[in-house]
C-alpha cells in the first residue's frame, strides 16, 4: 500500500505493475501487503552452473509487439533493456495418468519453435518420419486456418439480447478440429494465460482472437535482468507502507478513507485521501469495497501454483532431441524451452530457465519435494461473457448498466479508482495494467510522457 503526495493526496492499494505505474504517473505529473513490492516479490535470484547469479521472474513476463504496445512504449521511455527471445515448445500428453501404481507415460507429439525459427521442426524421439511429417502438415494447416479466421471471421460480440460468443462456440462455428484445439491450441494459450482448458473455452472469443491477430508474426521479448529493473524504476521515491493490508475503502464526505491492518503488529490505521486507487484483483476489491461486492462476484479467479526446482527427471525424453538439434543465432540468447504437458483438462508448463533451474506452473505430475527450491501462488483473474459485461459496465461510461451494484458505481465515482490487468475489455495480461493506468491518468488530467 503506497501513498503518494502531490497537489492532492492519493493512496495506491497494491504494488504490482498496475499500482507502480499508476503511482509513478501521479507522482511525476509535470504540472503538479508485503515486505517487498509486489511486482518482483515472487521472483528469486539463483546461481547457474558457472556460479553466476541470475534473476528468475515469477511468473514469466515475456511480451510481444502488436498486443503489448503500451507496455513496450513505457519500457522504451524508461530505458529498460529488453531483448528478443525465442522459444522451443515440446507438446506432450499424459497417457496413463489414472492407472494406479504406474508411472505416467509422457508422449511428445510435436516440437514447435516460436515463429518457426527452427525449420524444419525437430522430430520427437520415437516418432517416425511419416508420423512427424503428417503431424507437421496437419498443424500447419490448422494454424493457418485459425490465423485466417482471427483476421476475417470475427467473433460475435454482445448486444442487448445476447452475450458475447465464447471461444468454445467460436471454435465450433469455424470448424476448428477438436484434436488441434485440445492438444495444441489450448495448451499454448494456457501457457500464455495460466488458465485451465475449460476456463479458456469459456473466455469471450474476442479476447483470444484479438490476441492471436495482434501477435501473429511478431517477436517475443523479455526484460534483460528481470522485472526487478522495472520495479526499481517505477518505485523510486515512493512512500511505501510495507507489511500492511488494506481492509476497507469508503467515502467519508468529500474524501476517501483507507483503512489498513499491519500484518506484523496486528494494529489498524486509517487516513483520508483525495483519491484512492485499488490496483488489486477483483476478489480483493470485493473484500475491501462494499459497493462492488455483488457485482464482482461474477468475475471468477483461480489460484495458480508455481515451483522452482531441479527435478530434471520429470522432463520428457524429447530433451535429447532438442539438445542435439537446437540452433542459436550469433548475438541472440539461446532459445528457451517451455514444455507443455497436458491431460484431459489442463496443461502444466515447465520452463527450463537459462540459469539451470526449472519453473513448473500448474503441475499435473508430481515434483520431487527434495528438489523444490521455491514455491509461490498467484491469483489469476478469469474471463467469461458475464464478467466481460460487468467489466464494461464499470469501466466504460457509455455502457448501460443493469447488473446489481454496478448501477450505483462506475470507475472514478467518489474519487475511487480501479486499475489492473483485468480492468479493461481484453485478455488479462500486463497490457491491461498499463491501459487502465493510462485511463486513470486521463481522467485526472495528468500527462503521461510516453502515451500517444
């Protein structure tokens, strides 16, 4: 919880990307609950095989041009270094997960490289030339079909008589093969969104299709040195209250009262501000801001586990093929491997970090407890046509409202604001943090130096 003083007093609840960038924007107006900040709090520093220290971002925060344009412009303004990063994606399935007493068998069906930088693609161990070639041609046709559809066949959006088309409905309408959806498309989108398959199928189709169209053919980037570099830039000079959790936000006269509890001493405190900006997930907003308690109940969230470990035995055998066939370009970092292993309902993705540790998110298969070095849990906000409707009602003043509490409250009412990855009509990713912070800056008539 950080408070920022300028011409008016402003409290920012939350110190993730949305909270820090909003705090920076307000504090640097040119005309005017943890022991660490949240953006980098789950990350850690590890030693590689050579003994050098490297920062491991949790969760991974790769971004692509086209979709992340606001984020990229902000990084450019601050001089934050980022570089192109290529990835190798082995796609695997668990074949006998439910058989008691037997070790699950992992079958790798294809090894994809981002933007086909590894061409021809690597052939999985145990796959015949004919099987591999057939799979490659099939995937190429399916991928070109979904890309073409994302450009020319737009999802059906909501109107007064119907909700938005879900991705499940859209995939059926464009006749996207179920084998491709289940074994390839949902796993790769699960890696992007950290969501289980059924949740992705219930997303508004426009979210996924828009992301697909904007990132097609665009390079991926990662911040050099990790997002701690971003956190250091944005938090410089801020007045931050560590180990404190907001417990209530409410209007008192013309002011906004923020009440918090110290996690160490158990004591509570409160203060009046001109504005309070909540940069937290919707479940937290529900708990501390009564006017949105029932409206935000329709926005689902899930808890996502991630483990940093060195249990290399659980990696698919395809690594032998990848190690022997991977190609690197001079001046660019080596492609990083992200294993996508799926069962009938979800995908675990295992990132082989260049520092020689492994990060497994949403694990399906067990990890040797003795080899786990770090565990974190983070909250993922999910999307449905109903949650999309409520989000529009809260953040778009032109949208008519007929849902519960959102009739009485819109973003900014009573000088209370919401920012975050979920606070816009789009995929719940870092770009939403920047877009929602820019919206608040515009409403408060604050100039943002990198905004268009």
